[in-house]
C-alpha cells in the first residue's frame, strides 16, 4: 500500500501539499536517540516550509494519541521491545508502519563491567546478589519499562519483591554514574545506539530473550503514522519513507545532545553540516510545502 501511495509522490508534477498537512504533529518519549532523530525530522520539515511540532509523551500516550488522530508521526517504534505497546493498535489498524529507519540496535539489561566480572552475566544471576543490588532495577520514564517489570514477575528469575525504579533516561544514567564511582552494584536498561556505550564500561546480560528477544535484544527502529496519514499527506510520506539512519550517525547526534548540550534541532543542524550528502537520499522525490524543489530549499535554509 505504501509503495502505491508513494508512487504518486514521485510523479514529475510539482504541486503544493494540502494545507491540512502543513502542521505535522510528532512526539517522542524523551530518549536521546529519538530526540535526535525527531530533531532531524523537525529541521527538515521546517526547512521545507512545514510547521512541525513535537511533544514529549510516554509510549502508551503516544500510541493512544496516534489512534485518536491527535498525533501524526512517531519515529521510535523499537521492535521487539515495544511489541506489547503496539500490538493492539496494529491489530485494529489505527497505527501504520512506514519504514525501518534504523537497523543494528539492541536493548536489554546492562551492568557496569565490574558487576559483570563479579558474576552477574545473565538475568538469572541477579537473584544471587539481592543485597548488593538493594533489590532494585533502574528503568527510564514511567510507561517505558514494561519488559523490566515483566522480568520481575517471572518466577524462574527469582526477582519477587524487586523494585523497578522509574525516572527518566537522564535520571537513570545519573544513578549509573553515581554508583560506578563507588563500584556499587546496579542493573539498568541499556541500549545502542547511545553514548552510554562509550561513556561507561558496561556489559549486556544474556538470558533476556523471553523479554527483549535474542542477541541482547537485537532490534530495529521504525517510523509509524496514524491511520490514513500517508494518503492524506503524500509529500511528508515520501520524506518519512526516505528518512533512515545508522548507528554511527545517531551516536554522533546524541553526543551533541548529551555532551555539547545542544537542543535536538541544533544537534540535527550540526550533524547535517558534518554529513550534508545525506540530504540527497532523504530528499529524493520530496518537494517543499509549496511544491518547489525540496533539496534546494533545505540546502539554502540550512546554508549547506
């Protein structure tokens, strides 16, 4: 279906996008990888003459908002980590997939290297050190830790009575940093791409296939939209179908957020200045909102 819809966008006839498409409503859950990629989308859409907006929402709220047509675009469906969140909306058809925008990602439990060397190499090893861990597992924002919560309920792992501490990505990593200074035990949600993989000496735990999937939660990230959006706004649909990333690019962009303190859009502009050639593929067949050449418009607006 998507290929049919996008095929109409590729026709060599320039026409302005419908006025209703000018405002593009997006959301992300506060994770730095999604903040960065959403920042890239915002930057490109603004340069094309659109008026994109981005909200910071929990995963469950994002999906409900897509279903209710209060949001248009979400760039952050992690598969398989978010399968349980997406499943009911996929089954009813209220949320649609556009493209896999990142491959080679992973997501599962992680510990500092000194904890791994002390004998915590698998999910099943956690129960051997309840006092050292203070029976706590550290997650990110509320609504995004269901897999971690599910693990505490699995009788085979012996984690009855363990608490999942929910805060935010930044709060969780601040706790990792604090405990690492004292070589204290901590287990937390770890993933790649993310600068945590270079900022800390960490190891990913085996044994989580039941929850996160095989190969340390090997994952893909996909772009999704509300039902009907691809047909309503075919030019934005073309941009979204072209907008794919890689681990190295996202690591760089997240570094600009976390180390340099840039905003998502500032980080996007800096990353694009480093690699302007990415625009050629991203803007293939894409026009500006008013129907003019999209690639020329973006390069001019961003001085690239």
